[in-house]
């Protein structure tokens, strides 16, 4: 359940399911007006939101709360919002990055970028309100449903929308620098949103469009697997927006294989593999050798670079076996190969990639809407909550608050839990 | 202590000092192994520079994979330098409280009591102004580039002065550059921090480089305004990087100080009026009539936008590497390398003069052959060129040929031994 730091949020399946079931009555999201139950003691802008429950943790110090916007005398067709709360006392140098993220989310506008509805500071907490994207991130979906990777059509659909977002970002002079599965959010309506703008870097400096930039990301360690070799190299050549294309290639591998290349490697080994080793691949029957040729190397050190460096993965055998049973199209292979080339000059740009046959394939009518794959996927048995909080009364909120408190307590983060109790919405 | 240092005092060890003659055939060379060294979480790379205080090497932070630089100070060496230890202590104290984009950042200080060494971890600077200027034929920058560096220098200096710190040793070799061309003022070894409640900036001492010292120091005045010392040295620096010359020169320090003391200098003809005026203002003999930093910042030449009419001076290649890639990689490779490779070439660790000559001849022959039929097919693996060159194209080609093995095993490119 632990959220990978830097990830937007984590909604577990049952939480989403719960929301869906509560909506069954009228088919659309039901607004629950807290204001009538609670005395309105909220502070400032927070008053205009109903906090429903907490459902996860974000970053190291953030809590994600489910909320709806209050509309006077109207309680229908309300969409859910995600309210991220960060304790400003906990984050030191991250504050400026949050500010940058909010600024970018508010000033950039594209259908494939997560927007910021509202942001405000209450006491020691910074709140960022964004629309709720119900499936969560692509990484969540991988971990809950697609442990061996998405079907090819879904990947094409996701990558196409991410590419649209990247084309937009690059045209505005921004390098995203942290394109990865956990920064790709997917809604049940088939919307794909790119987030994680806090690592973005502006190519334009003092009114001049730079040919290369040299800034090394502050928390590069969160994104080692996805960062391009030229970013890590930190040499005089610098890097440009093509480094996002590399990250996209790694993300493609992550979506296809269910696990990012180079993951679990010690940082220095990762560096060597990335700069000198073979490029990562998507696994299918053409790239994974048949079982008899599969060298299992029992006494191989963890840093041997076997299968693009994914050795420490415990279930590597099962993954490879599953991968051996499938075939990805040639165009998908070519697409990833193009993206993960070492020389950034050889990688195509984001606009060029949109015209790649792999991305174009999604437009052809022969392939069913990729979204159907998500809904058609057999859902594993869901652990039902023993006491399912019914939305709409005060008791439920106390439950939710309790739940969130215990949830946070599970994280063994005393400070946070104290803070979240102190932050009292409900009386 | 003294005895240990004496190379001729071998009797203690029971060794008689007589010369043994051996033929070159008998000398056995050992190939230098890329031994990977760690200091805390940092991996050591190649040498970046060497000063009187000690070596500066590149390091890699294994946690963030960020390139950094380490200044290694030996206590034994420091003791020999007048005020050495005090200067280092003061520098650390000052650097730890500073935070500006044009002043070098000190991240960490580590001690090794056993080796009597001290490690200062700095932000990584790819080059210095002096190195850059030495790489040009006329030893100067185009005006626009000199202006860019000068503006950053004044920015950094303004910050230092605002913190009550007088650098006292501004010169091109103390101005470093990062990969993105940002100037960093470094070496605060002789800097002086004014007392917080000091009424003025009067100083009594200076240990900076002679050519950049102002007349008041050259004339040996008891006390002098400190901030104006930095203005003077910045003026000399600007003079130097914009014209390639020094305003004051002398065969020895006495003649040099005599010239500086007179305070008379000539501005070269190619210097335009505006720059000449700025230089005259900054190199005024009387420190009280000399420009202050705000006056410099409001000067026409400082404000002016200089057209980029000449190509910029680029950072020269270091040891043949144009883009100055990280140098820790080869050490890391030997650190992570698997055992089989080392077994393969364990016998080639040692070689004699004869081997070296044979190898050189073979290489020359190879080159000759390649020149003759340069358009023929690439050399087959197993030849020297393939083994030595380890060019990425060759390895990639062989990788494609044998995809399975190619993907399962990383090649230790730089660790290839020459057989």
C-alpha cells in the first residue's frame, strides 16, 4: 500500500468500488452536503469543500482527501475532487517545487494534463485541489490488475494521450523530466492525464530558447529508472526535451512488462547499465528466450544486468513465462527501440512519434476502444470492508476520519497522524 | 617525522643505499587498475586540479548520482603552509553560511583521522576561467562573453559583501564554471569576514595573489578599505579577460608592486571608450575615489547589452573528452564488474617493455592497414582495434548479431585489457 514518493495518489480498488456502488442509485455522483450537518467552522476556502474521507498518501508528507465542491441548494451532479494536503513544516526545499507545480497546473491547459482547481494554505498545510481521476495511476492498475503488463492496445491508447500532453508541454518550452507510470492517471471515462509537473524544467531562460539545459533534478533518485542517460551524465552536452522521449520509452517498457527496467538495481549499477549496457526492451516471445535457453544464473550477483537489469525481482520467472506467451506487434517494438536510443539526436520528437504506426494503430476502427480492455478485465476478488461507511451522515465522517487516522498510523508516521487529527473539519 | 620524509635515510630499514642496474627488459609494468575508492557515499573519479593545499577530484554522489567535486586536504601539507589550517577552518566556516548562485556551494566536510585527511565536498564545476582563457590563442574572451562573466562576478561579489565578507583573492583561476556556464566564486581561503558590528570595512591584512593586489597593499599601508580591494581585483580580472593582458606587469614581485604602487597603466587601443572608463574607475589608485560595487553596476558598460558578434570560447576538452563526461564510470565498472572478465585477462595485468613495444607496433600496423583500406569491412573481433577501441558501434553490431548473449551480459567497455 505504500505510495511511491512522488506519486500523485493511491486509490485502492475497493475505495473506487465503494464510490461506484454508492452512486448506483441515480447513476451519477451524489453530492453529500456536509455543511448542513456540520457547523461551518472551516477556515477560508476550505469551507467551500466537503471532505468525505481520506484515501491515501502522497509524496512523503502528503495526505489525499476525497472531497466535493459545495454548491448552494443544489446537490446533484457533483464530481469528486481530490484534495492533497501537505504539511509545510515537513517539506523543506520542496515548497518551491509545490509552488511551481501549482503554477504550472494553473497556467497550462491541455486535456491530457491534470489541472488544479484550487489551492490554498491553512495553518501549516498546503492544499491542492484537483479533479479526482478514479482509476488512479497506471502504476496502480498494474499493481492491482495487470501485474504482467497491459495489453498492447491499452498501452498505445495511454501513450498516445501522454504524447499529446508532451507535445503541448514541449511546445510551451517545458521538459517534464518525470514521465512514468505513476504520473499517468487514468479515469474510468478513458481520460489519460499526465501529472507530476513539479519536476518540470523550463527550456526558455531569459527569453532565450535554450538548445540544451543542464539542471540536475532535485530528487533525481525518485526517477532514476526513467531519467535519460544524458540527464544522468551531467556533461557539457546537457539535455533537451528529447530526454522526455527516453522516459516515455522506459514507461512503455514499464506498462508492457509490469515492471520498470533497471528497477531494484543499486544506483551506480543502474548508471553503468544505462550508459553502457544494452537498451531495455519490452518482453514478449521474440525477446524472451524459450525456457530451456533462459539462463537462470543462480549465483549471479544482483548487478549482472540480466534482462535489462531486472534481476532482484522475486517473481521474475513468472513474469518472463507470461511474457513468453504473448507477442507484441513489430511496430510496438520499433516504437520503444526508437525512444530508448542512447543518442538523443536519434530519438524522434514528440510530434513525430504521434505519427508512428504504433500510435496510429489506435485510430483504426478494427481495434476496439482500448478502454474496454480495462472494464473487461476480470476483476480479482475484492476484500470487502467489514463496516462500509455509508456516506451522508456525521457518523460516516467520523469513521472516515478514524479510518484515515488508523491508515496513517499504519504508516508509522506519528507526526502526520497527530496533525491530521488536529486538522479538524468535522466539528 | 623528519626522518620519514628523508628519502636517503634508508639505513633504519636495513637497506644499504647502492644503485642496482637492471635492463629495461627486466622491468615489469603493471597496468593501472581502476581501483574504485569510496569516501562515505561518494565514489572517487579523476583528478580535476591540484593546488598548494591538495588535490581536487571529481566524485559521484551514489545516492543522488549527482556529480560533485572533492577537495582533499592533507594535514601534513597544511601545516607547512603559513596559516594553512586557520585559512581552511575559516573557509569552511564562511562557505557553510553562504548560499548564492554565483558562490561555490560546500555540501559536506568529512575527516579521516587515520589518514590525516580532510574532504570538502563541493558542487561540481566543469572548468575555470583561467583554464578557458588559456585555451584561446589570444588569451581573451569576446567582449560579450567577458561581460557575461563579469556581471556574474559582480553579482556574487555583491552577495559576499552584503554578508560582510571580503574575498581578497579575486582572479580568473578562482572563478569556476559549471556545465551551464554559471560562474562560481571559489577559494575563500584568504577571505575576511568583517565583524558584525564593524563601523567600516577597514582591513589590515591581505594574502592574495600579487598581480591582483591594489596600490594600497602594494605600498604597504597599515589599513585600507576592504571592499575596494575586491573592486580592484575584479577590475584587473576584467582587464585580463577582455584584453588578454595585465594592467601591471613586472619581472619580480618588487617591480610589480612598484608599478602597482604608481597606479599608472595603459588601456589597450582596441578597448572601447565605455569599457576604458569602467576600467579607469575600478583601477583608481585612491581606494576612496575608486568605484564602489553599486557604481560598477550602474556603469554604462555594465548595463549595456553586448551583441554576440563573435563565437563564444567553449570549454576545451579534458584528456580528449569534449563533453567532459563523468569520470567515475570506469572505476564503478571495475567495482561492479563480474569475476569472469577479470579471470579472462588476469594474466595481462603484468607486461614488460618488450610487450609494450610489440603492442605499439601492432597498433601502428593496424592503423596503417586501416588507412590503406578504409572502406573495407570493419575489423573482425579479436584484433587489437576491436579489443582496444571497444567502440560502441562495434559492440552494438556484435550485440545485434547475438541478441541473447548481448542482452544478458553488459560489456565492460573501458575495462578491456590490451593483450
